[in-house]
């Protein structure tokens, strides 16, 4: 899941890194018991994403100027924080 803004944060900030405030660049991966497995910081905030069935590739949509684009990330190559 992407780290969501709280309602308070959304009211205080209309943008996040020059993107709308509902975009996020922190990806957190949990197991089915709710234990945090990985936390990643992406190079650009995304609005939506999907992961391949083998949990290897993340595809996310973001803005490039006024155009929506799809970004591709290989999860094993992303640095954890």
C-alpha cells in the first residue's frame, strides 16, 4: 500500500512534491498478518499501482507534465528504507 495522507495532512497541504496531495512515493509491503516486510521510497509519487503475480515488477501511474504515464520498477532493485 502507498502511505496515505491523513485528513489533517490533506487539509493542510494541497500538494505533495508538486503533485496532488493524494499521490504518494512511499510503498509499504505487509504480509497477511499485518507485519511490515519492506518499505520503499520511489523516485516520483504515484497515484495508482499494480504488482505482477510473481511480486517482482511494480507498475504505477503518475503525471509527466499534464500527461499520465506508466512507470515500471523492479522491486528487488529498489532500496528499502
